C-alpha cells in the first residue's frame, strides 16, 4: 500500500451484496430524486409563467431551485446507476468532477440563502427603499456574486482535496465526499484541506450570524405591523427561508464536523443522505406550503382550482 500513490479510480460504498437490497436502494433513491426534480421544476415553471411572481424574492427562489437540482443531479444518478449495474466504480476524473460540482452548488446555496435574508430585511424593514435597493441590476449582480463565490469555494476545496496522495481507493460513502476522501490520505498534505474546510466553515458561520441578526430585525419589525393579515403575510415569506437555512446548516454541520473515525458507517451514511438529499427535496414543499401566491401559481400551472 505504501507504493500506491496514484489512483485511477475509486470504489464507492456498496449498500449491500444482496441484489434485492441493491434494488431497494435504487428505487428509494429514484423516488427521492424524482420528488426533488419534480418539486423544483414546478417552482421554476410556476415563477416563469406567472408575471405576478417576477419579483426579486421569486427570482432568488428560482436560482435556489436550480442549485438544488444541480446538487442532487451530480450525486444521485451515479449511485443509482452503480446499484443497477452492480458496480462500485467511479473514475478519478469523475470523482473530481463530482466533488467540484457538488461543492459548487452547496456553496451557492449558502450564499444565496444569505442574499435572500437581506432581501426580506429590506422588504420588511425598509420598504420605501426596496425598489431602489433591490432593482433588476442589483439582483443580477447579487446572483452573479453568489455563483462566482460558489465556484471559488468549490475550486479551492477540490484542489486542496486532490492535491494529496491517496493510499487507498475505497470511499466509504455513496459519492465522493471530502471527509471520506481525506481518510484515504497518505501524507500530512491533507491538513491543507482541513485548513480550507475550516475557512469555509468560518465563512458559513459568518453567513449564519448575518442571517440571525437580520431575522432579529425582521421579526422585531413584523411584530410592530398593526394588521394581523400583514403580520401573517410577512411571516409566511420569512419563516420558510429560516426553516430551509436552519435545516441545511444543521445537517451539513453533522456531516462535516462530527468525528468520522468514531462513528459507525451506517451513521455516516444517514447523516450524508440527510444533508445532501433531504433539503433539496423539502425546499419546494416548505416554500409553497406557507406562500399563497406561489400556491396559486402552482395551481394555475397544474390546472387546479384553490378554494
């Protein structure tokens, strides 16, 4: 093993050696993937075809849906294909692309949710300045910054991960996840990526603190609204965003900050499924449940009638 410093492919986690259980995994992932794709595409089409929803909040929501589609599309189909073909292989280049793409979409999610908090802050706490501050050009620049920031985050972590030499090619996860790849390192170079991860975590905590402070101001302003209907409308647009970000952040922390050497492989798998697959699947449901305008647009898109 000491001489194995060049890896041409990786072996991903095998859910079971039993064919029937592999098929169970395939159909479980297929169901989650189809639910995620369907829900996020409905959000995109509903906003695109309803001119009333052509506002900054829904513009950001469409970008969030695109990012959720991207994050699941780079990890789930490969896992399903491996189960269907009874294999575990992924090429070295395929692993690099998977890590880069997944981190890109995840990083964009964090930055975009932070921008969405600022959008809600301006809309509720400074409504007279909203159209000036959140004009088309400003929103486009913010989203462009989100995508560029996500790309830089992905490139930095991917280059840090694959600059190390691997002593093994057996990845104990259903996709190329950085914590599992770092466990295969042959040298202390993996400490560089640990430092990059800590930097990324610091940026994430900064985004979280910004969102918390923002929502303290938002909820203080909402409670001062004299109209009960106005308070309900404000809460209906803010609470889904807070739920989405909290769910995402907590599950990512579980996956990346827990001591992987002290946890069972089953727990590693559960945590990874939760943070990588559950939030993108639930986001459309969370946003549409408390948003009457979005529910009306979805009903119109599907040809349904709301009573």
